């Protein structure tokens, strides 16, 4: 059973901490706070650490201190509890956290699951003490929680973060422009890593005192050694090509200590600053080239930026310049987060052009493999990709899907029914679909009329559908995926094909058949891996519905015999 003590943050409170059972020479997690700000830390001596904080200007704004410990706590437990509280309090929003995020990593240790249950009870007690106000479940479904710079990084992300920081420290003050590229499929945590790095670099540039109190892990110590070399990186921007995600990131950056909405940029907004030290570019595969833009004004605006920004290198062929060129021109260093399989429109920079632009500047490429979003893991992602892209896939290719809900529905109303139920029980459950209907028409299936969800508001509305463009880049708990009338299974060719006549997205339709098909399949791969806990599917085409059932429906013998092979998902 954990002990939670609350005292004034003062000399008087310090004397009471001395008398508390765990106040001296024992591992403790503490929260110092006032009505609108908080700091979470850990120490092996609460009295000594409180004495330190009381003498530091950065911590003199606080009024109260809450301490948490137990006779069973050791260093591993308090590091995990500290990370837990930082992660949830940073997204809870009733108090702005002033913590740095360099030490927020996953700690594994004996009997961790039991302690995690204890942590949830601690949170309930903090709610009773009015230190926090929202439940864990409410926080977990919030955008701020999903994209928080305080999210615990897995080992792969930690390694990538250190590699990026090390490279930036090596090239800092160099005259040449340099690109660091991070590749990874949907759900590998690229956005989380990007936001984490922006927050960390901002704290380093501000020389925050809180950075001195990050844990003593190998990762944190490595970051500490690099701090001096990174201190000159002051002008940092976060570029988001997709307008829906751009709006969300504006809100998130506003709520994080040290960050601001002004740091979040559309590609065309990189002009508003003379030159950035570093631009982090999320979803770099969605940067535009001058091709198949949405309107005459879009072409005019694009050309105006080219002429203004690329004046000394302007060529007669305006197609030679892209949003990526603008970003390179306006920054010393660029960190690009890229997945060529999420390129879905003809105006997105094609792979060959992207490589050609990056090649003269590319310093290092880092790859993320681990599936962070979808509980089906890497195996589910690769299996769905194989199902969508393969020709003449044999029944021998069937693999059972474990620890993840997948079901194919014969009736559209059943798909909406289960998403309604999941929305009630888990929240963040939505129906999504690809480009089989235009943005101006209702979606009519089996006589039922559905409408497009408007704006980027996740407030649930029955009988509405999110488009690929409004859902890309976001996490859902459960996804209902509609394979529209533009996609079907071709028995002759033995694969999934696209009906160009039914394809209603002109920016996808304008490319050659091979690229067009790949872009549409990329859309559905993205939609099929959007759900964290499960994916439910309906296909308009009966042939496609039966094909998907063959490889995604749970087999009778699997449930009876527990089939598993080398490809099964864990």
C-alpha cells in the first residue's frame, strides 16, 4: 500500500517531511505544484531534494508538495511511477508541467504489472486531493496524451533520439545544410519521436534547471553529455503538411511548457522566419510538388513562393521546386519523418524526386520498425500489406491474428452498430473510408445514407464517416473500414484492383494506373492500421469481401485447436 503525504512547500513543510516515515534515505516520487503549474520528480532523499528546490529560482513559484512512497518501493519502481505521473499529468491539462522530458523512458523490472495497478490507485487518490481532475481513461483518449512529448519512448525510439541528437551536436555550427531522415511505417511512433525531440531541444536551449534532475539511466546521461554542443540550436520549427494534424499540433504546442503554437508551421509558413536552425518535418511524404494542385489559386500561390524564396536559383521549369525545397532553403538542418507507403496523392512528392532532392544534403538515415500504435504489432501490419498487395495469395498464407480484434461484416449496418458499441465502451471509435465517394456527395450503401464528418472534431456523430485525409496521422481505439466502390477483387488477375471510373479523388486519379493502384492500396493499408485495439471491415464489392474473409476472419479450427505457426501474432 502506497503512502501519500501532502505538505506546504516551505520551510515549515520541510520540517514535516523530516518526520514523515519515508522522508530521509528512501526512494520517493514527489509533485511540487500550485494552482496552475507542477513539477514531478524522484529522489532517494526527499528532505535533501526539497532543500535544494527551495533555494532555486525556477522552483520558487510552488505552494504545495505531495510525496509518494511505500516500503516496497525501489529505484526501478519510483522511476516508473515518475514516468507514469509525468506522462499523465502533462496531458491532464489542469496544471502545466515544467518538467524536461529527457528521462521519460520505459523502465522494465520484476513484478511491474502489479505496481502499475498500484499507480492507478495512486492517481485516484491524487484526484481526491484535487491535485489532478481528470480520470486516466479520459486522458488516454485525448489528443494531448497521444502526441505528448512526455510519452515514454521504447528502446528503438530512445536509440533513434540519441542518434539524432548526436548527429545534430556533431554538425552544429557547420556551414552546410544537412538532412537527417527517419523512416518508418504507419504506427511506428514517428510523430511522438519528433515532438519529443522538439521539446528536449527547446529545454536545452532555455538551459532549464529541471534538466539536472533527469534520471541516471544510460540514455539520460548520454543526453546530458550532448547538452552543451546542442545549446546553440534556438530557432526550431515543426512542419506539418496536413491541415487537420496542423490544427491539432497547434493546440498541443500551446499547452506544453516551453513550446508555442508559432512553432507549428505549414510548409508555406517557413517563409515567415528568416532562417531556422532546425526544422522537424512530420509526415514528409505529404509534402507537395507543383502538380495536380486543388485550384488555380493554389498554383498561383505555389509559384509566388517559388519566385520569392528560390529567386537566386529560379529556373524556367517551376516543377523543379517543391515544398521540401522551401524547407531546405529556410533552415540549416532538417529532420524528415518519412514513409513512402503513406504517399496517397499525385501532388505528394514522388519517391524518386524526394530522393533526388535529399541526396546532396542527406547526412544519415534512421529506420523505425516496431509497431507502436496497433496492438496487432508488426506481424499484423505486414500481413495486411501482403493481403492488399499480393497476387494469387494462397490459402497457405493464412495466419491467425492474436491479441487484436478483426472482423469482416456482410452488412453495413452491422459495421456501424459495432463501432457505436465500441464508442460507448472505449471511445475514439470511428468509421473511415477511402476515395470511392467525393466530398460533395452522401455515401449510400445498401440503401443507408451516410455523410462525411466535417472539420477535425472527434466528437462522435452516428452515421458519419471520416475520410482518409481527415484520419491520416491520427490514432483511434477501433476503426470501421469501408472498402468503397472504387476497389474490388479481380478473379482473373488474382489481386485487388482499382476501378478508375469510381475513384472520386482527382489527385489520386490523375496518375498512371500502376501508381494510382499503389496510392489507393496505401490508403487502405493506412486505414487498416489506424485502430489501436481493433479493425472492423465492410467491402462494397462481394468478391473483395470474400477475399478478405479468407485471410482475416477467425477460422473455426483456430478457435478450437489454438492454431499457431511461425507467423502468428503476439
